[in-house]
C-alpha cells in the first residue's frame, strides 16, 4: 500500500470523527430538551455507573462505528452524509 493511499484513507476518517462528535452532542441536547418539553422524565443512571465513562464509551463507539460503516458506501456524498448525521 502506498503512502498516498494510506494518507487519503486516514484523512477520510479524520474529518468524520469531529462531525460525529458534534452530531452526538447536538442530538443529546436536542433529545433532552424535547423530553423535558413533553413533560417526561429522563431515565435515571444506575448508581454504580460512572456517567462520564458511559458518555465517553458511547461517543467513541458511535463515532468509530459510523465512520467505518459509511466509508464504504457509494453514491453522491451529499446523500451519504444523511445517515451519518442521523446516527451520530
């Protein structure tokens, strides 16, 4: 594998990670506001769970999973970015 091809592949993943992180944070904030606007309560986090570690693991897994799954799709990049943004 040539260096240029490796650099292109890595570069393809680098821009997706911040995009997924932003989509995750925006989706979390929007859903929390929607749930509170409807009048529902958010489910409680178990006492033994570390909230920061749970959020970090969810963020990393969703970013990596989305960037890997959507890197192999073919078609117009505008239409490919829809599922990527909706699953962040």
